[in-house]
């Protein structure tokens, strides 16, 4: 069970914003089997990135090389499923890695589906969780899974939404949804998206998304498309943690599909290493 309560906003192409506090979930339903899921798609090689400057010190480099059958993820990757047992932000989904997540051939697969009327989802919580400023990278794709979305975000460790929220990548999994990025306004009206970006590219293809969070700037990069803001109201300055939340919005019970992650990486911001 998570130590902190997360507030998530979903703002897709329709520009919707929601905020809610999840509560502990009811006991998991167990009577329906997980539907068969095709073998994970093989990700195309990611472009070779330019060397990073000395301001970034490696923190997480997880390529999912340890296989995990259904029910094994939380044990094989300790701390990476800290939201298991909680309902998702809007309520219809239950975070449950034991019935959702498998790892095979270097790919983490989230098998989204419904059992006994309850949509099963997951929040991946990379370890270690908390730092102030940093660089975050994920390579991902998703099936078309109507009624589901993901918002992979940085959330304040003090659980105070007025300290900010950074969401990237964020997308619905309905046909035609866009990959988006948002930073919420710091201050008394955090439901406002202080900075919002839409990127070209379908979630159904493999993409590499990067957040670079510095004291004076925030940058989103998708496959080389780079957007930066220097607006102080869009740049948090408190410790935050990474929660990769995949959630439900009242999907049809027959709907099932995959979100896949090739790797996740993170760096600490260490300007002193660069002489800053």
C-alpha cells in the first residue's frame, strides 16, 4: 500500500482535468481468468542518444531483464508496485500488478482487462522514488484499449498538489488519442495546466519520452521533439516521486489490451559535477 496519496489529472485531446484522492480498494476479485494476451511486440531499437552532460548522474537503469510471470512482479521488482490494492484516481480501476503485469524478453507488459466487473490496472513506481530535479526516460507503446489511459507523472513527496505536478507522457488509449505533456500551476489553483504540449505520434508505435527537470526549466522530449518552458509557475521546486499510473475510465468489460515498457531510466540532477 502506498505511503502517499496521489492526485492525477488526465488531460487528453479533449482538455479534461480531474483530481481525486484514491482510497483503499476492496478485496480483489479472483473468479475470472486473465484473457490470453499475444506475445509482446519487439521494440525497435531506440535512437542512440547524445552523451549526457555531467549535470546528470545515473540513478535508475531498468531494462526488465528479470522475467516475471503473472503474480511475480512485486516480488521480482521490490518497490515497483507500491500502489497495489488501491483504486485508481477516478475509482473504477484497481491497481493490481499480480493480475496485470508480466515481464518477458526484456519488456514489461501491462495486461489491462476486467474481472468480475472491476477494471484491473497498475501504477509502476520506479525505485528509488524521490528526488528534487532530475531526468526521466521511458520507452513505451500501447494497444488501442478504449476506456483506459495512462498518466506517468512526478508528484510531490509531501502530497501537496499546490507544489506542482508534472505529467509526461500522458495519453488516452482510444483511437486517435494524442501523446500529451502537462505541468500544473504551482500555487492555489493546481487544477490549471500552466504548461501543456501535444506531440505528433500515435501511442500504438514505440516512443521514447524524456522529462528534464531543472531549477530554471522544464523540458519534454518525444523522439527528438523537444519543448521547454522557463515559466516559474510550471517548474516545481520540491522533492517529487515517479508514479507511472495506467488507469481506467469505465471501460467496457470485454475490452482488453496492453501497455508495454521497454525500459525506464532516471538521473539525479548534480550541477556541481559539471562545475555549476
